[in-house]
C-alpha cells in the first residue's frame, strides 16, 4: 500500500483569507490582507484513504498567527456519486481557544458538491468560551456548503458556493446569529499546477459580526507541487 502512495504539495498567496465568509485577519480593516498558505496531501494509492495537512497565516486570536489543519478521510464512488467522509482538526498553536474538530461528509455529482461539517470538539472556534471557563459548549455546531465548479472555456473554471453556519444552542443563547456566506469567481489554469483565482467572498449578518463579514475581492495565486 505504502509503495503506491502519492504525495502532493501546495502553496498559495492570497490577498485575503476568508473562512466561511469571515476574515481571518482582524488586525486591520483593509481590503488587502495577504496570507501565505500551503500544505500536503498523501493518498494511499487506489484505496481511497488519504491524510493531509494545510496551514495559513492568520491574525484573529491573541498570541497566535498560524492555523494548522490536520485531516484524514476516505473517498469512494457509489450510485454515480463521489463520496468523501473524514475528520478535520483546526489547530492554533499560540492560543488553544480556537482549536476545533469536525467530522465531515461530502457528495459530488457533476459540477456540484454538497458538504456538511459537524463540530465534535467542546467548542467551535472559541465562540462559546469553553476554554475560558464559561461553562458553555460549541459542540454540535454545523456548516452546510453547496459548491459549483464548471469549466466554461479552455483552462477557465467558474466557481461559486453558498454556505450556512448553524451555531450550537449555547452559542445562540449568547446572541450569536446563524449566517449565510457566499463566494463566486473564476480560476485560470496556466498548466504545471499553477493557477490564478479571482472572485468575491463575503457573508451576511454584518450588523453583528462587523466588517469581518464584508464582501471582499479575493485574488489567489496557487501552485500544486
């Protein structure tokens, strides 16, 4: 099995890192807040099993400037649908308050992919304040995302997505509203793993979350190694 494993890497520079519609750099209110990102994926041959790691610079937790994700799962095809199930842990080395673990499942059919992520850790990115002794939990928060990707011209792919974050009851009791995020853009493949993406990403409920949910123009240059 290990002899047929495939290791791939990736690196990217983006003008603004948004996660589920929210800016991951809250240190300044600017349209351009560059983030350096990268990681690797390790596929165990044709078995469908995989593991990976992805990292990005961030600036929204005191004492922390890095997000490091570790994930693993299983991909397979059944009933004409591409399935993907697994687990993902978001780690913030300088501030454990943001650490979050989710289980996920995705179904892909043609250009559409529907994915649901469910929080199994005690908190959801620190929203409940569990690590600070609040006595509240963020477990059972959920995120549903529908994504579309379709090549519309040679090397040019149209991408769009809409997502919905549903907070756990303890978080909602604090007055935090569920919200919708969105993204639309195009990606151009230059070949040899080099791609350029341009689009707009944002989310609603700006009255509560503020400018972190504001629509931003995003430009990303990425390279698969």
